[in-house]
């Protein structure tokens, strides 16, 4: 059985899909990872090793800049993109039995190429946009409409209720009922498969010896705005200052901004941190709301303060607040006092944040293993139907 998984080189997409590739391999599939290079991104050697014997092919380039520009340019850009043809040719060369496509706007051309290849395909998401009702989306309407028109014109399914693509065969959302509750749009064939972030190598692991310096007698607040959106020194400084004002020990992932931030000596910083290990020890997580971070925080039962900065992050912020797993602040409303108040609230056991997160633990599962199970089952069903 040959399965292709198509995604981008962005950190937030490789993180959950390295385990999916390995779960598919463990289930007996021959797997090819098809990558779109986002803004020139590459697959580093550590991640390549984490993928084992899976084949990796770079199939084209996508640029992130246009998705913050004039929305009217998106449709023509997608139509002119060579990615659709490149994807179709690459898939035919792999002779895949099934394709799993990372559903996000920048892969729209690749979706069209997958449709044109004639190979059966499913959709999977690296955020909660695929089940979020459109009334809770913010600021992306004009872009969504351009993508939806482009996809439907080329035969790819489109959900007007969530403004996201749909497969006629398999749609997999890596989340749990405790997070999305009854708000999620799942009655059009979307299946919940558990959270990403389960134990296992994914190629982004780093050491951080300073974890031994954490003061066990103080609550621990972890601050990270991910690998793309961290370049906001004023915001980072304000957040760390506010969290530290509560008396908590603060540990922060700051990329290359450490010297510019000039933080107090007892604030522990690093460019990149072993997030899953830090979250296991943290009492509060201040995050931009990237979905991997949200999922890993739920697994660790660590309450969140979400400060959504862009794209899908307001969607995650909405669901986190709705589920009672944390609270949110708009970036424009972030002050040291507001952060201190939010952190104090999240640390209060009487508010029940950690209790709700602990109650959700039995649902977390392993989205990679469940995804592999459903993909393999789908391919077998398709084969039986072909025989008949």
C-alpha cells in the first residue's frame, strides 16, 4: 500500500505530520512525504532522520507574503501557480494508492493537482479551522472566498459553513470533543481523531539544561509565541514582565531576541525549548495559539493564556476559552497588568482550569496512530469496491 502525505515545510505542519508518516509506516504502508517549501524552508537533517525510511520529495514553492496582502490577488496567484501541475505529476510518479492532504489555504493549488491526478485523497488539518463555524472566523473572509471559488472551479469540495476544503472520501480533524464541543462542524463527514503531540520522536527535540534551575517553590509560567510569530519584542517583554509580577518563575522561548529583550536574570530563556518537557512542569502557558502548542498544553493539563496574533490563532483562542481550558487577550489589550491578572486567575485552583484539562485526558488519544488506522482502512475499502 502506497500513501502520500502532502504538507508544507512550516514547523507547525511538520510537527504533527512526522508522527503521522511514521504511524503509516508502522501500519505497513510505503509512505512518501511531499513537501511544499514555504518561503524557502527546507527539511533539516534531524527531521529527515525522524522520518526513517519514508521518501521525501520537494514538489514546489509557496510564499506566505501574499496571504497578508490584497485578497484580490489570491485567486489569480493560485490560478497561475505551477504547484497544481507539479503536484499532479509527482503523485503519478509515486503511484500512490491514497493521498492525505494538509488542508490550508496555501496548499490550495496542491489540492487541485491532487484532484487532477485521479488518485483518491483525504483531508487533514493542522489547526481547528476545518471545524470552526464561519461566524467565529475573523479577518480571512476575502481570502477564503478566493480559495473557495478556485477550488470548486477545479472540482475540490468546499464547506461554506467552515470556509475550508473537503474530501468526498475522508476528512480527519486532530482534536477531541472536550475542546471543540458541540460548536464543531462535523456533520459533513469530518472525523475527530484525537490530539497531536503524543510521545514520540518528531525531529525537533532539543536539550535545555537550565530546566534544573527552575525554582520548585514558585509557580512556573512558560511563554512562547512559536517559531514564526515570536518577533514581537515589545509584546514578549510585556508578557514576561506581567507574568513575573505575579511572583512566578518565568521561562520563555525568545528566538534570537534575548539580548534585545533585556529581561531580569531569573527569567530563563532560550531560542527554542523542548516544549513538551517544559509544559509537563509548567503551571500556566502563555501562547500565540498555534494549534500544536494548544494541543500539547491540553495533553500536559496546563492552563493557557492565548494571545492570538494571526491566521488561525483566533480560532484556537475561541475554542480554548469556550472549553474552559484557559483565557484569551487580544494583542491590542496586552499590558503587564492584564497579563498578571490573567495569570493569577489561571493559577487559582478554584477557577477549575486544570481540573477541566485533567478531565479531558482520557480523550486525548494519539491522532497519528488513529489517522494511520483510518487511512489504511479507507484504502482497503476502496480496493474491495474496485474488485466488485
